[in-house]
């Protein structure tokens, strides 16, 4: 399946497709932030027919109720009904607003895959200190090492007014996620007939400016620290992954370790990068598939294809509901199609083609990035024959009480073997999400890794 040509949106943000300038924008250009652009770079205005509304600041912090014990958010759009439903039978009517991956899912699962499309709400926003940091980044942050690293970057979103594809991808990698976070979640890799064993994780990450020992005058090359502990099933329980995510991963590759509870040993894990298999994924996800895309950009030539209006997963509070069991979500072939919510939004479209001489199981990737959050929400993966192989969806669920554009559930569908992986489910979990805590880099050392994995 060939990626269709995309027309640039008629906006000052999309004047050039192949721009290679690595410099920050001028002060006059940056002045558009908060004026014609949102504080982090999206177009403030809606579209011509009003099906995409103007951005007016995102959801209010008190948009709906918050459970005081669990911190779970009520659905502020619970009373809305779908505008229409896209199926295999009528998808051609909506083809201009569907990705290749979505259309392939209709072809692969014509009887069960469908998309319920709701009114669009531009619900996402970020705290004021992040908005101010993005404005400073706009005039100061530059790409270095052929786009593999950043200079003079702070907090989040280095390029709110991007000039090229690499800058857009950096915005995804560095988008605001609460500074630091702890959560428990469940992952499943069902077989083609829908059977699965849930894998339970405890995850924690901390961006460098949330460290007690962070020195702004000597920020170093680490972007954030990440740790993930498996708590079930028993055969995997106690295994831990630790990652030091670097800003310039070519100059200083990502540092990763694995603690194997059975062997009681900590080992360096250079395979947790690029297309190395991600632990406990049963081969259904590469290391750089987590969070839709993560890690170094250097193995691909990235091209900015412009902006497009697409039906994307958005405001998926229903999918996060505590009224659901994991068995209500995980079904054969794909997740329960009656649970996700889709809305019409503008996305940046970026194509990555594997460089000659470099190796990766994906020869091409096409990413669709939400303009309001810089989150990749759809990602198509092609094999060496040019065949569309895997289709990823990221289900945006903004945490309005904390002003965090949260990616909750994410899925990666294999169109060939009929399997998929779903991660980020929290429906049956009891402990609340925790954000914004301060910690020390000592929590993210191989020694701490061994201590975390003790059963």
C-alpha cells in the first residue's frame, strides 16, 4: 500500500517540505505563540467548516469530577453520541481523512473493525511554566550533530514552530508528560484467537529537571531516566529494565540495563534500542515502538509531508473507565471497537525512510503527530518489500486536572500474523497515577535496579 501524497495546510507553519535549517526561529516568528498559534505551536483557529474547533485553552481543571482516592477522572463528554461510524462498507466515503493504516485495518477485519467518530474537542493544554519554556526554546534551541541532539533546551517542546521533520519528531520525544510519573499498568499480547496472559508493570520515569541533583548550569546529556518492573506473571515477576535516555544518542548511545530475577544479575542491555525486541512483548514490539516511537532518529531519513486533517483517537476517557475489565477490551484481532473514541484533528505527517546501509526491520515509518500535544497518535510501519506491516494507535486522554496531555493505552497491530500488543491499561489497577515528584538520579542506578527487582 503506497502512502498517498499529502498537501501542505495553508498555514505559515507549513511553507516548506524539505527545509533543512537547524537554527532557532526569530523573535518575530516566535511572537506568534499565544497569538495565532497556541502556546506550544498548534494553529489556534479551527478549520473552514467548523468540524475542528478553535483552541480556547483546553479543558478546565474542573471539567468533570475526580475520584479523591484513586484520582480517576470522570468523562467530561460522557453524554455525547457519535456523529457517525466508519466501517469497511462506508470507509471510501471518509478515505481522505483516514490513514493508510486505518484503511488497512478495515480490509484486514471487515466484520469487526469500526471507528465511532465524535465531535472534536481540543481539550489538551500544558501548565504555564511549560508554555513559557516552549517560547524560550523557540528562539534558543537548535539541533546539533546532524539533528541527533539538542542545544540550549529546557523542560519540553524544543521547536514549537518546527522547520523540518526532525524538529517535529524531537517535539514528540520531548513533549510534556508531567515531568516525572509513576504508574502501574497491564500489557497483553493476545494470540489470533484472543487468548492472552496479562503482564503487570510498575513504571517510573523522571525528566532531568525533576531531579534533586540536577544542575542547570551543567545539564549533561541525559534527557530522562526510566525504570520498569514486572510484577506478574510469576515467570517474569521481578525482572526490571532501566534506561538512561540521552539527548544525543549517536554521540552517547542510550544506556540500558536488565535485572533478571531468576539469575539475580544486572546486565547491560544495548539491545534495548532501535529494533531490538522489547522485553515481555513476545516479539510483537521493537524497543523503539514503545510510546509509539522513542529513541535515536539517526537510522532514518525524515521528511515532513505537511499537515492533514484525520480522524484520530482522542479524549478516550471511556477506554480508561474503571467499569471495564481487561477482558472487555482485549478481543481477537484488535481491541473492542466499541470503546475507542475518534475525532477530527489536524496532524503533522512525517515519513521516515531507512538510510542506505543501516539496519532496521521497518524500512519505512509514517507518523501522524497531533498538533495540540506533539504526541504521535498513529504510526504505520512498512517492511523491506514496501508492504504495510504494523499499525500503531495511541489513545490520547488528556488529564485535565493536571494539564498533562496523557497517552493512556497504545496498540500495535500486526496485519500479517493477526496478533497485536496493547499496553497502558489501568482499568483494574487500584493505585493512582503520580506526577511531578522530585527524586534523585541515585534511584536510577544499576544498584537501585537490583534492589527494585527483589521479590
